[in-house]
C-alpha cells in the first residue's frame, strides 16, 4: 500500500505572466492580492515587486516619520509605505507620506488629493526611479511636495514643490526649493526647521 502524496503548497504569489505581458493590472487588482503577496507597485498596468530596503533606509524612514509626527500640525498625518493611486493602472508607495488627517484609517490606497508630501529615500537599486520616474509621476498627479533623501556619502535632503514649469506633455513639474546636509528650512507644507542629524542613523 503506497502512502498518500504529501500536499504541496502552491508557492508564493506572483503576477500572472499573461497579464504582465498585456499590462492590464489595475488598482482594483491590488486590493485583492493575497496576504502573502510581496510589497508591490503598479506601473502602467505592470506589477513590480519592490526590493527589500536596507537597515539604513528603514532607520531614516522611521526617524523622519517620528520627526514629522512630532512637528506636523494637526490637519496633517504621517504614514509610511501606503499606496497612492496615481492613475487607474499606476500605484506607488512612497517611503514616507504626509496626508490629510481626515483620511479614514481603513484606506489602503490613497488618492493624490489626499497626499500633501511624498518622500523617497534613495537606495542603490532605486536611484533612477527615485530621482526621475517617481517625481515626474507625483508631480503629474498633483502631489504638491516631494522630498528626495540621498544616503551616500551622507544623508542629504532635497525638497521640491510643484512649480509653474510644464513638461513636454503639458504636465506640471517640481522645482527645487531647498536642499542641505545640515538643516532644511521651509515654510511649506508647514514651518519646518529639520536638523538632518535628527534623521541620520
């Protein structure tokens, strides 16, 4: 009498190859991902698994979130790595966000109108995306403020706001308003005087 076959796990979730080829995933599909799905972003209908961040990246994200939580006015709320639906087939997850405080806590995807500030912390594998792709997408979606934080050779913050410049397709673009490795001082989205040492691991 032979033993019954041992049930095998179907394995971890991964995008359907045919749907990836057709680039027809939507924001609604992200809401139905199983609990064991990896962290993903959706770009023009294609699911992209985001690489695991480094300890240094996560330290900066935590320290900045704590600083913003302590200093932001009551009408703003800080959160981390929540999806922002930029279009019906594109969703990004900024490392740190300031959103409007009235957004319900049960929301797993924010609208661009909910977001006041999106922050990306640059890692070796995300340089091109964080420096070029994401700011273009965030500006086109109307997110008013964007910060890029570089880690190498030292923590350096670049702060942008949507300006009057428009791109070749008529979309608005960010303009640099401040940058520094010692302190960042801004009047928008609220009065900020951020010593960079306080977000440096």
